[in-house]
C-alpha cells in the first residue's frame, strides 16, 4: 500500500478513536480519560500533517528541488513531536483544575471499557503504520506510529490508576494520573523532535555506509582505494558520495564504466541509496 493511502487510513481511524474516547470521558467524568481524549485530537492533527507531508514527499525532483521533496517528512516528524508536547501542556492545565476541586467519578468501569476499545484500534493502527514505515522508509509514518504507541501506553496506565481509584475512593488519583500521562507524552515527543532534527542536520547513515563498503570491497582488484565516503539522509532516501582511486592502467572509459557498475550494483541491493563516485588516478 502506498504511503498516501496509509496516511489517509490513519486520519479516518483517528477520527473514530477520538469520538469513542470522548464518549468514555462523558460516561465517566474522569479527567484522566479526558486527557486521553485530548491526545487523540493531536493524533488527528498529526495524521493530517503526515498525509500532507507524504503527498509532498512523493513529488519528483524539479528545478527548485534537485534532490526531491522527501525531507519534508523529517520536518513533519519534528512538528508532530512539538504537537505531542503541546498535548501534554493541555493535559497538565486540565488536570491542575481538579487537584483542589475534585469532581465525582461516574461510570468508571464503563468508561474504561470504552477506552479499551479505542485503544485497541490505536494499537492496531500503530502496528500497521510501523510496518508501512519500514517498507517505505518513511520518517513521517514512523513518527505517527510512535505517537500512537505512546497513546496506547498512557491509556493502559490510566486504566490501572482509575481501577485503583474506584476501589479505594481516592479521587485525587484521577488528576495525578493525568500528570503522569503528560510526563510520558513529553518523553515521546522529545524523542521525535531529537531524531528528526538530527536527520535535518545531515547526520551520517552508518548502516548504508556499511553496505556501500561491502559492495566496493567485492571489486577491490579493480581499483587502488577509496576515501572521503559521506552519507546523508533525505526523507526515505540516502545520498552518498566518495572518492575512488583507480589504477593508472585503466583508461578513462574503463574507469567510468567501473564507477557506473558499482553505482548500479548498489542500486539493485538498496534502491533508495544514490551514490556519486569521484574518480582519481593513483599517484
């Protein structure tokens, strides 16, 4: 399935999950479940952003963007991290109002059951997006998958705490749980911001560099050495370059053919790597 179709499915399921989670809040009057529903609003906003970034990233390279548009996925992932942190701030603001003015909880068990249904949908969607991200090499899909996973984890914590609050009558646990959920969400958001920002700063790609070296070493008898290997990630693609020192006995045509063969062999094994080879004569 294409990235754009995957992103559209995430938006539709996100809307359904949002409605179910708000229903869980209305029947329970739990601020912890309300914080869970608030995060779903951010999930939808993030999924819409992901859909837009995927749409742009699939456009071919043009005169103004010679390397394509894939890097917008890294930018989308960073913005999604910021949205997650914003959701945590909203949760803290909402929960703070109930610290000294606790409200009575209503049908908590029913609310938890409804929330479990919504969270099961999120868990399935997270797994679906994770597989699609791995298949397509998409930073945007990966970011949304991790975002939804954080929602699943925080929801499970909310259920446990509300169950204890129902048994003990300690209503203070309700806003306290919301604070814990906010802390977990901030951690996930900060991780997304960090990982996406490092890619925007042209961080090297060790896995791809290892593969490039592996391909080069298969043809070691045909050249003297190689150096200045550089890689950088651009969305789901990796651009790389290196200097190849060829034997003096090779003609210009033979050296050029060797470089073409190395680039084509690498492309067959890792289609998303673009390798540029600068030829140098041995001294």
